[in-house]
C-alpha cells in the first residue's frame, strides 16, 4: 500500500508490477493472434501472393527485428510511458514528438474501436448459430466497454492475468490444429515451397506485405509499460524481443500449416472463394464441429483481449501526455489503491461509448462499417509512427556521436523497409478497407491535420510555456530500487547523458 500511495503522490504509475512474460502476454493478446490468423492471413492469401504468405511473414519478422534492435537501444535514454511520442521528442524534436502523440492516441483509439466492433459482430453471430437467438451488437459493445473499463482501473496485474488466460487458450487450440495438420500430412506431405523466392515474389506480394506487417503491429507497446515493469532495464528489452519472436513464429508456423492443409497450388483459389471461413473450415476438417465452434469462441476472446490491450495502451499514452502538460492535468491522476491511470480510463470509456453510439444511431454494421473503416486507419497511423521512430533512432545516436550496427544500421534499414510498407498501405488502401467508398479511403489524410496541430501546439508551448515544453518526453521512470530500501518519493531518473 505504501508503494501505491507513493505512486499516487508523485504522479507515477505503480512500479514493479509486471515481469517479462506478463508484458509479452499483454502485447501478444493486443495483437489478437487468433483474429489475425482467422481474418487477416486468409485475406492476404486470397488477394496477395497465395502460398508465399508464410515466407512473406518470415521476412516481415526480420524487418520488425531490425526495428526492435534500435528501439531497445533507445530505452535506457528515454524512460517514459509515452513510447513513440517520447522517442521522437528526444530525437527529432519536441514539436514532432507532440505531433506523434496526437497521431498515436488517434491510431490506437481507431484500432481499439475497430476491434470492439469486430468482436461484437462475432459475438452476435456465434450466439445466433449456437442458440438461434438474435441479439443486438450494441448491447455487447456496452458490456465489453464496461468490463474493459473495470479491468483497466484495477491493478495492471489483473488485466495481465485475464490476457494471459485468453492468449494461452487461443494459442493452445491453434497449436493443436497445427500439429494435427502436420501429423496428417506426414513427412511426405511437407512442402517448403512457401519459403522459396519464386513463391514469395509472386504477383500480389505488395498486398501480402501490407497484411503481414499489419498483423505484426502491437509489439512496440512494450515501452509503454516501462514504469510498471520489474527490473525495467532487463524486462523491457526481453519482452520486446520475446514478443517479436513468439508472435512471428506463431504466424509463420500457423500460416504455413494452413497452406499445407489445402496444398500450395490450390490455397489462393480456395481462400479467394471464402476467406472469412477458411480457417473455420480447416478446423472442422481436422477437429470436427466442436473444434470449429471452439475456434469461433476463442476468436471472440482473442478480440476481447485485444480491446483490453489497446485500452491499457491508450490510457497510458494519455497519462504520459497529461503528466507532461499536453492534456488536462486531471488525466494524469493515478488511482490511490490500484496505481492505474484511472482518470484516463474514465475519459477513454466515454470516447469509446460515444463512437459506438454514433455508429449504432446511424444503423451501421459493426463489422462492415465500424471495424472496416477504423482498423485500416489505425494500422496506417501506427505504421507512420513505426517508420518515424525507427528513422529517429540513428539520428538520436548520431547527435551523441555513437555509431554501431544496433544504433545506426539496423534501425535505419528497418525504418526504410517499414516506410516502403507504409507507402504500399497508402497506395493500396482500398485493399485494406475492402471498399471503394471515398469517404472511407480518405480517412488516413486526417493524420495530416493532426500532425500540423501537434506541431502548432508544440511551437506555442516553446514560445508561451517553456517550462511545460521542457517536460515534453522527459524521463519519468524511477531508478530501480535497491534491495535494502526504497527510492524516495518523487525521485525520478535522469536520462543518461
């Protein structure tokens, strides 16, 4: 309780709550691996390079690892729950950091709301098929928001436990399905053509790259939990690399097994006929009707876990921005018992409720309208931030006259490759949204006025409120506490010179 009071008094999150695997599970749950496998990968196979999708995912994992190398190198120097925002503020400039903060919060809110819409659709569909009873998706949205808000206000360990259970359940079922496919195929049926250059570089590679990198987004949130991690200097880098490796291995193996279950030469045509039911059909073939229904249920829990994960990410971003003076100070309030950003939780709950209410009042579909229009916008926003952050790392170290493979070359190459993926996403945006509606396909342009607003806000603070401007992106993580005692309340670490 003393630690909680210290956190509340000093305006910091409760430290020492999360270990490496806690953070890994939270990040993986936020990525919604079941949702990606059942939703994104079949679309990539159908409209992308077909059987080459597993090889494309393997390549994207390599790109993400390049980014992660530089990302981890920055962590000792930028210790702030703002992650992207703090990194960019420390390297490119505080004005650019504020612009990044606006984009990050908007992108995460779009992603959270889109996942919420998809989850509500699958809940109503599951109940209708299981019981024959039709339910309103708005009811499930309200219940989900309420439960998510309750878990968000509680200690972060509560959310971590819920996410861990949900993640382990979905991964276990997919691993069983993978094993059954490999067992059925036997050694004679194993085909590695999905990883050959001719298959990977088949027509549709650009579309496959878009879906591949969008499926991997989420690992970067490890830095958001710096303030709540145990032994932060060790935990956060391990969690970052661990999340990338585990997520990448899962996607590569499961997508490869999916291709094998149908045959590489036929999978593109089969997926194109009905991508939405591709994985369910494979599950029914190898695990029976029970397996198909279980897969449907776990898709729902996977999406709920993603909503909760995004909720935690957003509230910590809002908390960091409020503490640095970019949002109303009340949003930097920490719960006196649970040490969570409770005020930010309340505001985010209201935002999600308003967005859902607007779509509901307009009579729009939670999947075809809500999820489709906002998921791609959120993905593009996060890709823009990944690109900028990766390219900012070598700039940060160049100013310190520090050059190495991890500090310069890896993040530079990773940033260029992610920039190419971002360009592909923007030029093929209609492939992501699945619609030709101009009002939907122009949504990413909203990030431009957001960035301009952030730059203007930063310039105003630099001129009119220099004290607040100086706090932007500043270090806010306490030094590790020695075994013999506690850090004095209010003590914060100073970034290494």
